[in-house]
C-alpha cells in the first residue's frame, strides 16, 4: 500500500474530558477544524446528517472531518435534544451514577485538509467499539485509561493517542475493499496505484500526462478519465497540489524558496512563486517567515 501517510500533517488537541450529568447537549462545530467525541462511559445519542438519535455507548467515537454541524445529547428525542444547550460536568475520574464520560478533541490537518485523503471523507464518521479491530480497540482503551487519570493525565499523550487512532482508521479505510471513496478505490486499482506511487515517490520529476499514463499502462484519454473519476481532479492538478503541500512544509522548516522550488519540481523560482500564490493566496516567503 502506498505510504500516503508518511508526510501527512496531523495535529490533535484534547479540549474537553469530563462526566456530563442530567440534561446536556453539545455541538463543537464552527472552528474550521475537524472535531471528534469519544464516549468513555455511559451513553449518548448522535444527531448528524443520516444519524438521528443514533445510540452511542462506551468506546464509540464520532469524527467530523469537515466541521459539520452536529449534536451529541443525553436525550433520544430530537426536539428535547436541540432545546438543551447547557450541561453540568464533573471530573472524568469521578464515580457518578447516570453520567456520560466524554472526551472531545480537534484534528488540525492544516494544508492537507484539501488533500483527497481528507476531502473525500464523509461529513460524519461513526466508529462503534464493537466493530473496531484489535488495534483500534487498544488505542481507544489507552485513550480512556489515560483520561481517567484526571489531573495526572498527560495532554501530549492524549493528543498523540488521538492522532494514532485517526491514522490507523485511515489505513483501515484504505484497505477496505467495499469503500466508496475515490482515492481509496484508486489505491486498490493496481494500475492507478502504480501511478500514485510514482507521483508520491518522485514529485520533482517533470511529469506529463503521457509519462504518467505509460506508468499505469493507460492511453492518455483513458488515464485522464480514470484519474478524474477517482480523485475528482486531473492528474496535473493533483500533482500541483501534492507539490505545493510539500513545499509549504519545507518552507516552514526554514528551507529557502529557491531550494524548495527545485525540491518539488519547478524549473525556476518565479514559476514556483506564482503557482504557490495562486494555490494558497499568498507567496512562499510568507510561509517561510511564519
């Protein structure tokens, strides 16, 4: 499997972990970041898109990759759930009857949120504990165990465990033969996988439509058609995206603009700067300064 995750930017932050009691509902959308909720104990109900009062139980996790409006609530009645806009919380390590343990966080993908790997994900991903494989189960158990240490819990450990969960989930989706996600299906197509592997391993090469089609054993026309059907963008648009995403990472590490332009396959600094500004809305110098 192509190693798309090796240079993928992901940063997690845990912003809430507590026991919720009595009447409560929460919606963490509106930040522009992906959010997630893990039920550490008790139960709740999910309202989002196709989910209407979907029961959640201990170990279930819900992820909103595109900051979709949602509601996690104590009540299975939609009207009551949406009319409840406050909650009483206690330390997550407390022992209180009829409570729900909730661990909430954000995933920040930075420039990679435009990558097909993220862009093609559904607005709401519900992962039930009972359906998780052994690896995901263990990560969730570790997350809950760390959070239950209360004030002694390490925020960095919680964040890294959250990141590992998400990356493992992506890997599982890439291997799912029944996936309907374009990029994930492309990686299961032996011919298209060769093309994506070549692009990922050598983005500085002076690729064109013909050379890429040859790698996969396509004609030019069929390659362009297949690629766009899988990724909703042309091969050269995809190449531009992964080049400039890598360029941004290198600039933030302090590499000079001229070196970065060569590293990601641009023939001169001027053409790189124009492409960069067209893609991000500002020049490469600003990324390097920041």
